[in-house]
């Protein structure tokens, strides 16, 4: 039968994942939902037959028919939910970030290692985006030669209340950290952050935009414009400069119209729209692998490595200059 999934956290992402599992994904069903806000959990489960509703994530993991867990609570709640899923030996798809800092991410790695088999896929969904996947294939083919530089732009319309300067790095640029490591097959070794005078669109006190620079162990240099109150749309763009050519994605040229003396197209307004296909493919890949008894996709190691880069980035942002990234040696378990 279909894989019974418990969804932990039914806010913006969790509710969308519930809908996706119920309406889009093949071979899965939502068996339980949990949210500390009982009303939210109830709303998410509305109309889904056989889905039990909980306020306690562990009760949801133990509910009838649950065979796998999707964690979509806020980052600080992930560690407890991951450890509980391990205790019940349940496979997990965990929204990014794995955990908010490297020390807690290491505890998760250790706990997974003690199980003796991988259990976690981290929700770095950009790896499932068609454009990023094409870019990766092109780079892997070697046709353009060695990647020298990677330029990224990451723009959001606006930030929710409570979004801090550190979150530009740990909540937003964390995606570029993962995609850089994945596209180039290299680890990030140092981070530098430069901040222009904040935009007038940014809430009082928020350092927005920022320019974030990564150096990698393969000698590449990467820049990220993070600009999260741009007002005009949601844009994620990347251009790789290689020895024999360049390649770029994210221009959003799927539909260009020409009329009345002008040409143009629409700009996506948020990640749910821009990455809809990526979220769908990520979920299907996780469900398919789980039903085969396999774990694929971004691992807890990727969650740990990005958490370590985030820590360096936040230090660099607060006047630290160029900050080296400290990683433990990668265990064979994650090779
Ligand atoms: P949100 O605030 O909309 O939803 C979080 C929900 O979790 C809320 O309903 C809250 O009541 C509930 N919650 C809080 N503590 C809980 C706990 N201990 N147990 C169970 N539920 C709890 O947040 P969101 O935007 O949906 O983000 C959720 C996660 O998804 C975060 O990890 C975030 O980083 C990630 N996210 C990923 C993407 C992406 O592009 N992949 C986009 C946005 C958010
Ligand atoms: C959000 O949490 C995401 O993960 C989005 O993909 C990103 O674009 C946004 O900046 C984050 O806040």
C-alpha cells in the first residue's frame, strides 16, 4: 500500500507538503499530522481520510499507519524530531536547515551513524529543479572545462516579521551553500560578507542586501547577492564561468510576450511558485526511495556541512572579515 507519512509542522511549508502528498505524489498518503498549534494541524488534515491529528510530534510518529516522517517545523525544533524519528527507526525528509548550528547537526550525524544506516534526506530541493539539474549535468560532462566562478542572485519580495540579518545567511543563503557544494562537488572553505548601505525597503535594522563570497577546496570563487526585500519578485539565478564557456539558469524566460511595442514576461512571486516542480520531484524521489528501502538525495552530512558554513557566514557578517570554515573529517558512512 501507499507509504504512510506523518507531517510534523503544518505551517506554510508543512501544509503545502500535506497537499502535495495527498494530491500530487504517487504511492504516499498522509497518515498523521502534528503542530503545536492544534487548529493548524486540524486544518491541514481536513478532508484527508484516515489522517490523525496531534499536537505532539512523537504521538504523530507513533500513530497508526505511520511509516515515514516529514519534518516541516521551524529549524530549532528539527533536532528533537529527528532524534525521535531515529528512536522509532523511521525514514525522514527534513526541511532545511537540518538543524540551526553545526554542533547540533553533528549530534544528528552521530545518532544516525549509531543506527548503522542512513535515514535522513534534507530538503535542499533545488537539486530537483530542472534547470539546476541541467546545469549540473553540463558541468559533470566536462564540456565547458573546469568551473572557475559561480555567480548567484537570490531575491525575495519581502521578509516575514522576525527575519534577522543572520537569517539572510542561515535561512536563505544556505540554499546557495548546498547548491554550490553539489554543483561543483567541492566543500566551502571560507566565507566573506560585504554589506552595502541597507535598502530603504528593508525593515529597520535589517542588513539587506548582502554580498556573500565563498572559497572552495577546488579553488573556485562564488558570490551570492542575497536581497530579500527587493519588492518586485522572487528570483534565483546562477551563472557558472568555466574555462571554455559559461552557463546560466533562472532567467525565467519560459514565456516571453511581445505586444504594443514592448516585450517581457512575468516574475515569480515566491518560492512555492518558482520551485513547485522541484518540491514535487523531491517528494516523489523521497517516497520512491523510501518504498525501495533506500535513502538518496542530500544527506545529514550535507546538512552539517552547510550548518558549519552558515556559522562562518554569520561570524563574517558581524565584522569578522574572511572566516575559515571548520569541518570535521567526513565519515566513510557519508561517502
Ligand atoms: P511556518 O512558521 O509557516 O510553519 C512552522 C509550523 O511549525 C507552525 O505551524 C508552528 O506552529 C509549528 N511548530 C512550531 N514548533 C513546533 C514543534 N516543536 N513541533 C511541531 N510543530 C511546531 O514556517 P515554514 O515557512 O513553513 O518553515 C518550516 C520549515 O521549512 C523551516 O525549516 C524552513 O526553513 C523550511 N522552509 C523551506 C523552504 C524551502 O524552500 N525549502 C521554504 C520555506 C521554509
Ligand atoms: C526560505 O526559508 C526558503 O527556504 C526559500 O527557499 C528562500 O528563498 C527564502 O529566502 C527563505 O527564507
